[in-house]
């Protein structure tokens, strides 16, 4: 079935989606025209999904499937041509719980908002959009990956002046000339905007959760699973959950109103499988069976996302120590598509562009500089730490330059004609990496650990590193999912050989993209 919905990585973007899988009251949704590695899970009653035609009716821009022209896309023609079915409107009942949006909340108005990715920060923000009783928070002069939707009574949004009244530091917009002396009066005047009236903000009632209460919670490291959990701590807006039977290193904080929190018995009522608490004695391993070495893990899911449903080594395990500090977040299809169009530029000019500021008062997606840099500036301003900002900028510049260099060499054939030109570009690049010639990703995915090691050994200058892949028990599937950071920092392989190995992996992946992608990809998503 087809529908419209919000991209979780870009909350301001509404997309064409397919129902790829139904599990109880939950859906795995697929972006039409993209690979399944970008799929994500949500509840069937989520306010983030809408029936076909909703964007046109509400005057929201619809991000159409890759391979289609915006001015030529018509929903009914698309459904008919591809023999698809739209999700019935009756499935999208009115989900507003707080009544209509107060008229005082208008798009373009300013407020102060908590950065949910960095909850210690309260920043200058703008209402970028409103839908029913929810508003879209955008942080001034940051890209939309930090945006989020919340209801008007959320404790994360506060009126202008709240930080000053409560002794909190307000983070000025990125690039603001004098962040230590930010003035709301001057800023509102300079941007020709107004603040949301303070009297329309209402305090939400306490959430009522207490320590030792039991819940059923979606596992953020493996979102297809729901586990038995216990609340071990609470604060005003959040709860800290512990998965019963698991080590406390897997505990984490969640918003008290998260849609991933469910009452005891929810899985039974909705028909969703519930993962029972882990007990070491329950694990039975058959002779010769390949199993994940992480205690409690049954080999379900993968650190690289939903494209792979399982794993049998620590390298792909979302719970292994080597992956524990990695955010098991969704891959960003829009960022990766944009990066494919990057041109090699000097790091200095790139950083100057990143730090530009627009005070026209318009809602613009200015840049994608790491929020860490801004947080470091905040700490330095407050006098708590003396952070070497030059090093932070140098690291960022080096990372961006290296990525741009890679894209200019290995993705050049994908830019103008992604399907027609790729074979020629691949043939050209295979001359530099003869070991990848005539090998498709599907074949690599079936390689054993020994076959992976044998391939690495065949690469000139990489012979001595083959044993590393045996030691880490990396088979073909795991090999295809390696990043350059994995090879250099985790496996401790020097940069030269690491680049050769990683570039081989990229060529294998591109061979897979060629066979999988088309105007509408993902046969599994058709419904």
C-alpha cells in the first residue's frame, strides 16, 4: 500500500512511502525509489503518516520517488502505471489529542526550544510548520536534521525569555555576531519576526511514571523488536529504561511521551511479538551453528540497518562492545544523495560557507556543520572548559575534503545519468582495482570468512591484512557493510591499504545499486 509521510531524518520532508511489512500495530515503511536500507518502523496510528493526496490538500510539498520529475508526478497515474494500491483514508483517523492548534502559534514565530539531540542545550528556534495540534521546531541557521515535531504543550518549547528567567544559557543562532550578548529584542527586529505570546504556553501535567514500573519498549538499537523493560529512573520529561535480563550498559533515557513506549500487554493485544527477558540458561546452540557472541542477542537485526535482517558476528551486532557507542540511527538518503553531487573544494572556503549567516528572517536550511562545534562554543563561552576549536574545525574539514575527493573519483558516473552511465564508470575504475571486475554484490554477500580473507589477500599491498578479516570473522555480508572508519580505527589497518579495501567495497555496492534501483525500487515494498 502507498501513503505519504514524514522522513524521520528530515522532519520537514514529506515523502511517497510504501508499507513494506506489518507486524502487529507497527509498520515498516519504505521510501519509493530508494533502497531498503532506508526503511524505518512506526506505529500504524502515527501522526507522521497520511493518506495519498494529503500533501496536495494541505499545500505541503511532496518529495517524489527518485527517478521521477516533480512536474510530471501525479499520484493516480503513478498508482495505475505501477499497479499499486493506496492505503484507504479510513485507516488515518483524526489523531489529534489536544484539540486544534491555538491561533497564536503561527509559522515564522520565534520561541526557545530544547535541542532533543543535545538535551542540555536550549536554542533560538522558529515554528517552521504546523499540522493539527503539532508544530515543527526549527533551530535558526541549522539544517533540518535537528528539526522535530511536538505538540503545543510540550515541555521542550518555551516562550522567548524563558532561559533568562530560569538562569539557563540560551544558544544563539549559529554564526550570530555576538553570541555571548544575544538580545531577543535586536534579533526579532533584525529578522522582522515576532515571538509566540508567552501566555499561550501551557504546562503539561506530570507524566506519572515511577521507578520499578514495567513496560513494553521498542529497542532503539534494533527497532523491529519490542522488549520487556523496567523504569529505573525518571525526570520531569523523561524515563530511563532497563531491558530485563540485559546488562545495564544498554540502559538509556527516553521521552515520557515517546511512541515507542507501550503498557504491559500491548504486544499481546496488537499481535506483536514480545522479546522475553534474557536468561543465559535459555540459550541453546546447535553443533556447527553460527551465532552472535553477544550475550542476549539472537542474531536479529544489524548495526547497518534494515537491509540485513540478521548477523552472526560482533561486527554486525547492534549490541556488541565495538558498536555500543555507535548510534544505530537510520541512514540519511537525502544527505547521501546530496554528497554525490559535491565538488572537491578547499576545506577553508567550505568552512567559510558553512559559517555564513542569513538575517533576512526567512526560514532557510543553511548548513550541516556538526552540532558538536556549536556545543563546544557554548562550553567555552560559559567558561567551563577550554576546548581547542581549531582542532574541531580541522577534523571536520579533513573529513569533508576526504569525502569529496572520494565522491569525485568513485561516484562521477552516478551524477547526471545514474543508471545509463554506471557500467562505463565501473569498467573504468575496475582498471584501478582489477580484483572487483565482474563480481556482483550478491556474490560477495555469499562469501565465507575465508573467501573474504582470500579476496583481501589478492589486493596489491593488502596481503598482510587478510588475517585481520579472519580474526574478526567477517563474512561477505559483513564485508559489504564495512566503513572506512571500521577498517582504519576498529581493525587498525593503515590508511593506504584501508582505502584500497574500502574502494573495492564501494565498487561492489555500486554493482548492487545498479541491479536494485529503478524508477520504483523494492519489490518487497509493493502492496
